[in-house]
């Protein structure tokens, strides 16, 4: 074989055999099959030289997370839509109905408004970390780097476990949404279809996930904006019934349903509904230029919270009375959605079915995000040495196959929908990681504080960062304190739920608070296994360089600022730039 043929063979092997072959149809078919088969193999790359016996567990974890073979195929438009529509799902479209019944219309605005401020601070802190360190696993990797490997293990596995359980839940919810139109078909049949649909999307790699979320998010955005416009019309009496609603429901039956405890209960639901906001951080490792695209995506959080949550929930509270009998329906059914109920009250015939289709799309979107979030978190845990090495298996097309396999196996729990007591089973499954999002958000704030403290202690400044949180360390402190309050409130309403008449409800407590004991179990077990008894990494030992894609401070500042002097920019333009 000639040197030229040898070189050709090496190139074809490196790219998975995607070269063309003009010698005939059979050879083309063979090449395509070989290409498809080889795409599931590991990339032909040597193990990084940094891995050696002289490195400690933290150094190995940092290198493993930063050397991820995930492909950087997400584009700006993908990231923008993931940021805008990523957390719009069943929590808002369906779960807000039970919150309205429990707390009343004023409780919706108070709870979602305050939780929204916390999420705004948390996502900005996450954005600062992700732009500086666009590594796999995002906040679970940051917990290992800035706090301690045991905390990274606990947060990472708890977060992955949450998505493992959410996937079958969303598949069942999607099947239940179909029953709005036709309940003659067994829900299991629809579960199979949706299961295959979601995993086919994820087998196309990160580009498949990005494209799917792009179009699904557009549909959700159009639906929410359309509902807000419709809400204005209905409240002002412009619907088919010409019935002026105004603020009547805030007076009768009232603004609050169950007083202070009702508001506290809605706080917990609001926190759950915004889960997925952190997904934009996981996508940083698979973004071509996170320094430019991530800040834009992070700044969309303000508009998402204000437009999608505050405005839409305000009109829900104005149109739908909290004592409506329809709100007592099954929480997994589209017919119990306050959005569908509001449209029915307006007297519009066709729109309820259309909006139920939007709910179905949102449920599938959450299921798609569950597979993505779980697989990337599991891959990162394997890369950091916080799980079996096989979990770090990423093929030549950047698919974390081991993580996808874990999601696929747990996704089979969706067939429990054929079991008569599936609701009870799913409630207990969800209780295992029901507080995972709160712990993840708390960890993001903690990592941000530790990162800033390490910068200062090591004589470095935020001038080397291309993006900084608009709320700074005070925003992270606020979000951490707020989340501690939410955990305290959750303890109270879980132990003494509404309607318990002051009697402790042990079943309700464990179904809503079991997640605290689970993450503590993860943390303690890793401490015992690793025999690492330190509580935190010292500031002078925190690695501030591994995983940085760009360390040239002058170049970064030039690309961001250009030739424009910020002081010469009008104030209104500076405010606008911080929000978009």
C-alpha cells in the first residue's frame, strides 16, 4: 500500500468513514453502513498526558470535565430558544392550576414574582461561570471544582436522578394529554410512540436536540404570547360572550385562597415550574462560541420570567376563579390546565383543543430536555471520576451513549401507566429527587461565591471575565438565602399540608421532603467511600484556568468592547444591553 493510500485510510478512520466512493453502488452502501457503525465508536484520540498518578482527585476531575469529546454543534439560535422556552412546560401550563386553587390569584403573582427574582440572580451567576468555564456537566463540575468532590457527587447524581424520573412522568403526561380528544385508545400505545420519538431525536446528537427545541420553543412562545393577547381581550369583555371580567375574581371569590400557608405552598410549586432554566448552562460545553452566545441567552431570562410567567399568570388569575370546579381535575390532564379553562370561559370553541396540543408539545419538550440533561450530567460525572468510567463513553458524533442508555432504561418506567396505582408509584419516585432543582440552584450560587473569592484571594480580578453576573455576589447571596427559606417553607407545608387541621401528615412529609435525605445520603456515602473528610477546597487550591477556552484578557475585552467607550453610550442603551 502506498503512502497516499495509508494517509487516505487514516483520514477515513478519523472522520468515521464519511468519504465518498465512486466505484459502485455496493461500495457506497458498504461505506455508508461502515460509517454508521463506526459512528458509535469512541473518537480516535489519545488519552490526555495530564492524567497521571501524581494528580489528585480534583485535578483529574477538572481535566476530565474540560477534555470532553462532546461536539460543539449548538448554534446561537438553538441556545436562544433553549434559554427562552426551556423551562416552559407542565409546571406553568398545568401545575399553575393547582396553585391557583391552593393559593388564589394574588399568590400566583407573589410566588412566581419572588421566585423569578431568585432564578434571575442564579442564572446570571451560572452564565458567568459557564462563559469562563464552558465544560461538560456545568454546575455539577463547578461543585467539584469550587466546593468539594463529595458535594459535586451529591449534586450531580441528584440532578441526574431527577431527570431519570421526570422522563417517564412526562411520557405518561403526554399520553394523558391525548385523552383530551380520544380516551378510547390505551395510553400505553401513546407512551410507546412518544418514547421512541424522544430517543430518535437524541440519537441525532446535540444538533438533533437543538433543532427540536428550537421549533418546539417557537410554538410555545407563539402560544403564550397569543394567550396574553387573548387575555387582554377577554378581561376587557371583547370575547364572544362580551362579558367584562376586569378584577372581579380578585374580589369574589378573592385574591387569596388559604391565606399565608396557601402562598407558601405556591412558592414550592413555582420553584418546581422554573426547573430547566439551568439547562442553558449544560449546553455551554456543546456551543461553538459560548463567550458570544451565552450572554445573549442568559439575558433572555428576564423577558421569559416577565412575559411567560408574570403576564400569563396575571390573566389566568383574572379570568379563572380559584374555586372553579374544573380546577379540581386530574393534574396530568390537559383539561385541568388553567389556560384551557380560561379559553373555555371566554366562550371560544376551537382554541381549547389547539392549546391542549401546545400542552402536548410542551410535555414532549420537557421529556426531550430530560434525556439531554440527564445524559450530559451522567457523562460529566463519569469524566470527573465520580461514576464508573463507562459513563464517560462518547461516540464519534458526540453522543454520550452510556448516559442515553441510562435514560432509556429508566424511561421504561413509563409503562407503569398500565398499572392501576401508577399515580402513587410516580409520586414516590418523584419524591426521591423532588428537591434536586433547589439544591442545584443553591450550589450554583455557592460556586459563584467561591469562584469570586478565589479570584480575589489569588490576586486576580473580574476584568479577565468576558461576562459577569449583573447582580454580582449579592445576587448569589440573595438566591441562597431565598432557597433556604423555600426549604424551610417546604418542611412546614409538607409536614402540615393544607387541610390537615394542624395534624402532622407523615406520608405527605416524606413525599415532599425525601429529597433532602437523599442528597445527604449521596454526600455522606461519597465521603466514606473516598475517605476525604475536608468540607471545602482552600481558596489558594482552586483551579481558575483548566477548561478556559480563551485566556487572553486583552483579546476578550477587545472583542466585547470593540472601539466603543462605554461611558459615551447613552444610559437607556446601557440598560437595554443588560436585558437583551
